[in-house]
C-alpha cells in the first residue's frame, strides 16, 4: 500500500471516528441533560445543553443554507489541501479531525437547524466534540505549514551559503 493510500485510509477512519463519537456524545447529552441545565463536573469544567446556530464556539451567528454552503466549501478546501500531498507528515490527522468535526456539526445543522453544544469551560461559550476536533485540526494544519516554511527557509539559506 502506498503512503498516500494509507494516509487517505487513516484520514477517513479518523473522520468516521470523530463523527461517531461526536454524534453519540450529543445524543447522550440531548437525552440526559435538559436544555439550559448546568452540571458541575470538575473545577471550572461543566456540562450544559445549548443550541448553537452560529459557527464554532457560538461565534458568528447564522443559520440555514448560507452557513451550510460555507461549511461545505470549507470541507472542500480541507479535502483539496489534503489531496495535494496526503503523505505529508501529520496531514491525515489534521484532515481527519477537520473533516470529522465539520461533518459532525453539519449533521446537526441539517437535522435540527442548530448544533448541540455541551462542554462548558469558561471563558469560552459551550462547545462540543466536533468543535474540539476542528480546533485541533486547524492547529495541526498551521503547525505543518509553519514547519515546512521553516525547513524551506533553512534550505534556502544553506543553498546561499554553499553557492
């Protein structure tokens, strides 16, 4: 199996895992926590069921088709970036997290018109598993590109010294 094919399989498996974990967690929250109820877990960490019509962490409110279209375009960009070099170290992790989180929240938006958020950790607004995966996916993606930029700069400087 080629490295690229393996990366696609790993990204797909991670994406599917994120979707399942996210949807199961949201279903448990919807069945066990009353909308608006707050449950203390440990220290500042709490659980509460809220409905989010905005994007990650309740920011930039909006609903309906325009937000779904924006999310689909973002998912397309992630897929495009991954397809450019799927064997790039760490890219399958970033892409799997980003795609899984986006699809997890997209399922909620299409099915209910809002996303169920439930993790409460001040100072942030409530969020969910998909939001966490999207956030970590973005951080990993940024680190991948920063690392490559640093390597390219070092190679350029080495080339100048040697030539």
